[in-house]
C-alpha cells in the first residue's frame, strides 16, 4: 500500500512538474508483467484440454493436406491458389478465435471472474492476457496450415510456388493476424453478454457461420480479381481497421462493473 | 483526435503552464517541418494551427496535429506511388463537399460535447462507433472518423472537470467547421487510402489518449483525485445512506435496490451480518469489496470513495471470501496459490508473511500437488480462505466462511481471525450461525430487506432476538428410555413451551438423539435437563443446531421500521 501510494504521489508530482511520461514505463512494465501472468495461466489451462488440442491439431493438419491434394488433382491454376490459401488460413483462425468467447463464458459460469477482479490486476491486463494467447494460437495455426497446404500442393503436383503466390501468402498472413484480432474481439463482445454454456455453444455456431460467410465473401473478391490491386488494397486497408476496431470495442466492454453486473 | 488534445490541454493549462509552453514550441517546429515536407500535410497542419491560434487551449495538441499531418504525408506517399486513385472521389463540387464535411464534422463535434456532458456509458458510445466499422466503412471513412471522434470524446471527457466540459460546448463547433475545410483539402486528391489513414490515425490517437487520461491530476480529474488513494485511517468502512441498484440474475430489466445502508467499522473491529436468505448480506459484502458500485450515498473503504473507479492499491487491502469459491478446477492447489501470489506482486508463496504457517494450519500444505477438482468442499473453502489472505488484507470480507469446515478447522479458523483482528484487520462476515457470529464479531447486525435494522454487541443481540432455536439433546439411553424422553418433550410441546420434538437418530441402542425447538432456551433447557435426569437418563450433550431469524425479522417492515 505504501509503495503504491508513494508511486501515485510521485506521479502527481511529475504531473505538476510536467514530465507526463515519467513513471509510465514502470506502469507499462507492471501491465506487461500482469499480462504475462494471465497468459501463462491461460496457456496452461489450454494445454490441459487434450481433446480440444487433438481436434485442433487434426483440423490444422487434415484440412490443408486434403485440400492441397485436391487442388493438385484438379490442376488448379497457381493464381487461384490464393483463394484456397485465404480460406484455409481464415478457417483456422475462426476455429481457434471462438475459444475467446468460450474462455469468457466459462469464466462467468465457473464464477472465477470475481476473485480475479478482486486482485490489483487491471481489466486491460486481464483482457489482453485472455485474448492474446487465443490470437497467437490462431495466427500460428493459420500460418502452419497455409504452409502445409502449399507443401501438399507442391509435392502432389510438382509445382514451383510461383512468385505471385508469395504475394498471396503475405496477404494471408496479414489477414490472418487482423482477422484473429477481429474474431477475438467478437468473441469477447458476445461472450460478455452470455451466461450459460448452452448459449455459448449456440453463439459459437452462429459466429462461425457469420465468419464463414465473410470468408466466402473474400473468396468471391479473389475470384473476381485474385491478385489485383483493388482487392489487396481493400482488404489490406479495411481488415486491420476492422480487427483493431473490434478489439478496442471488446476491450472497452471488458470493464469490472459491466462484467460483474452481468454475473449476479 | 480532439480528445487527446483537450485532455492534455486541460491537464496542462490547469496544472502546468511551463509544459504547455514547451509543447507550443514543439508544435511550432513540427508545423514548420511538416509544411516544408508536404503540401497536403502542411495545409492540414496549418488549418489545425489556425485553430490553435484562435484558441490557446487546443494549440497544445501537438500530438494530435502530428498524427493528422502524418496522415497527410502518408496520403501524399500513397498518391505518389499511385495507390490513391483520384477516380474514387465524390462526384460533387468542391464547395458542396466542403460544406458537407463542415456540417458533418460540426455535428459530430457537437455530439461529442453532448455525449460528454450527459456521460453516455462507454459501451453505447463505442457501439455507435463500431457501426461504420462493421459495415466496412460504407461512407468511406468520413462517418467512421466522425463517430470515432464521438467515441474518443466520451473516452477522454469523462476524465475532465466541469470547467473543461463547458469549454467543450464551444470548441467543437468551430473545430468541426475547420476540420471540414481541412478535409475538403485533404480529399481533393480523392477518397483512396487517405480516409483509412485518418481512421488509423484516429485509432492511434485513442491509444495516445489512454495514458494521458490515466495521468492523475488532482485539479482536473475528479475521478482520480488523491482521495481515491487508500490512506492510513482508523476507519476501515464508512457507509452513509448507501443505496445500490443491481440486476437480479443478470437481467437488465429486473433490478432491485439495497439500502439505505449505514455502517461504520474501525480497524481491528468485526461485524457479523445475520439475517434470513435474500436479506442482502452477500450484496453488502460485494459492495464493500468494490464488486458492486453504490448508486447513491457515500461509501468509503479506507477513505476511498467506492462510487467511481478505485485504485489497485485498495484492492490489495481487501480480502474477500465469496459464497461461491470461483476456483479453477483444473489447476493444482500450489499453482493456483502461486498464480494469485504473482497477481498480488509477490514472486513466490514463501515471500508472503507466515503463509507457510497458514497453509499448514489449514491442512493445505500436503495438498499443493493435488488438482482442485479432486478436493472436498471443505478443503476448497480452506483454499478460498488462503487465497483471500494472500495480500495480508486490512479488511476481510467473509461470506458464510465456515459452512463446509470441520470442527478442528473451524476452531483453527476462529483463532486465526482473532489473531488478524489483534493485528488491526477489520472483519465483516455474513452467517446464519449465531454461535459463529458471537465467536467472531464485536457487533452483530441484523439485515432485513437490504437494510441493517439493528446493530448490537453479541450479548444484547442475543437478548434482542426472540427467534426460535433448534437444539440437539444426546442421551445415554436405550430405545424405551428414549421413547419416554420423547414423551416428556411432547408434553412440553403440548403446553406450548417447545416445538417439534423429534427422536432423530437411534445409533447403537445406547446413544439417542432428540431434536427440539424453543423460543426461550434460558428457561426451558434447564427444565428439560432436569426432566431427563428425573427419568434416570444421562444427558451428555445439549447443543444449539440452528438459530432462526424469521421471528425477529417479522418485527420489521420492508422499510426497516419496527412493526407495532
């Protein structure tokens, strides 16, 4: 208490003296430390869900391998590979990112949120600690699946990966990252309104459907002009904004009073 | 972008003129550099600078101007490399565009001020803000930017004092008009990536505004005033006419009120909240824990007003044992406790004073490797207690803490609470067990319909309560003798002295147990014992099972007044 009070008094003093940023680095270091504590716990919890891990690993491996061989067998033009790359990457992201929703809904159901919110941990640290592992896993799984898909396509059809496809891969990675943030944001927004595990299951299904429609929409764009500038600009410029916007909205909803008001 | 500027300006203009001057200089240098770098960025910077000249308050927003100008530079770069196609611009005249943007942004800024003044809840404002994002920026960024400013404004102005809020009514109108002119210049090159750059810049300004809004200025930001820092005080809790509105079962439509609540607890004192189910004991504890905000009245915990956002430091002073354990079932006990010690800023369990001893006395030390879902209910309760004691709290809130504890653990727990009280820790517990309340509390408060109807020392509370006691009587007797004993009790029941006598357990033919209820144990219990001895029986235990509050509560109406 004394150390904290001294720190805050010092912050006031610095504010009066004009050095607004002094002390912010300590504060940031503390937030990062708090985030890492929550991340560690979340990952440890995730690693115990062996059935989910197995299902995840299966979808990350089986889907791209199957589609890779299929793409090779139908002699898909290299330019069209970009559509498949996108679809596979995004599918993986959708699967994993809905777990952000489940993480929050389960937290609510097990009533584990109140003890967490009683600690000095900030809401921001809890929010980031819970969503960042999901995003990281989603991105890793998306990139891994795309790589596997390209390998499967390459070894089945003996195609050299065309230069144009590298552009698609970069696009896929950029999209995967921004979509993972967006999906995690959606998950938290919906999850903060849900109380029962039954409703969670329904919400996950509906969100997955919505995301799939979104992916299909992207696919149509790609079909129209798979590697065209128009498509890339539109996607590259709007997706990060959507991802970041959704993530910020979710963060703003993740407040002590809002969450606790819905618990009881 | 406006917000960062206004918050920063208001903070600095009130608290520090020197810094404002430094930022003015920085702004001037930045403007010069930007003007020489790029025509577009320079034009925007000049327009913003013109606004700064009109109003000194907004001239310190160097960061915001920098962001806007940076977007100008980026827009130029995009245009130069051919990404910003001019064919995508609006097909209207420059004058119409200028007027439209001016009006649009003027309205948006006016909304900023209105929202800020009526303090629209943040989720609503941000939902509004997210609408254009979710429809993929249908109006190409313009409305997004406008709504972003609304959201930003709400974020930032909630932290301002009344004087700064009054300024917000005037500034936005002229600022909006000038923004419109700037945008007209900005969009001459077309609607391409530039609008998205604005969006990114606006989002970046949210991030820039957050640390500014967090700076706790005593003069500007009432929410973060120094009074919110827990300070040494002899008063742990002070509640005056506190009312709290909360949803029932998480439903927004069904809300119920608690209070008015008046309570004062000093350091080292303990208060037991007793009363029937649904009286509001748990809600009072949640209020004191800061998990529910008071809607009206004054609630201070260690001098900190609990109505707004309270500090992390305050939470370190409060230990809370909720009615639901809230444990992570798949974690090991040791890992779980370690997780919470880290959250409270310790590096390991060993760093927490006497925690090893506590774990030992609670019998948790040998269970550190066990998974939480394999623990019994009593052990889980001990773990919750250990969790609450990690921060060495100065206020301990216990919601029915001993319901699942065995007798040795309960006695150990009583002793531990007594030690904590001697060390100056204030304790508030809710319980249905009068004996527990008498053991642990200096005062007993009867809660009814969300109010404390009386608060008395244990001895006086016992006299005040005319509620029914249920007692357990154990005898050394065979079945026949037990039947005779029951007959005696039934006779007393017929006379209206006892209620519900029942022979509950017949063990091995030697030990018998009788249960009965009475409203006046002081007079009836000696009579019963004497009657048993007269029958030649050996009563070896007479103990209260449960104290029922219903009769005492019936004396009060829902407004807390004694019914004649």
